[in-house]
């Protein structure tokens, strides 16, 4: 998986990792295209319009064997 320009981002609602510039650093958010704009989910799961520069597919989840055991 590599960073790709946002112009090539999926426009079908697929959840992706978005790279959003801010004043001091870039921020990584999970987000998606919503018909006319990019939306990002912050740490509180609040949705906000964002202007990402790049996107990347989400990595596959770990297998059950790689994850931590259930309590």
C-alpha cells in the first residue's frame, strides 16, 4: 500500500486512510468520499469535512491468531 494523490481516491464510499495537512503537521484520519466532499472521522468518531492531499487503502485486519486473546 502506498500513498496516492487524493484526485485518485475512491468515490464509492470506501473507508480509507486520509492524509490531511494541518498547521504544524499532517494528520491521519479514517475517512470517505460523500457524494461531494471528503469526510474524516476523528478520535471521538465525530465526522467533519476535510481536505486531504493523499489517501491509502486501509490495511487488512489481523487474523484472530495475531490479535490479542479475549479476556
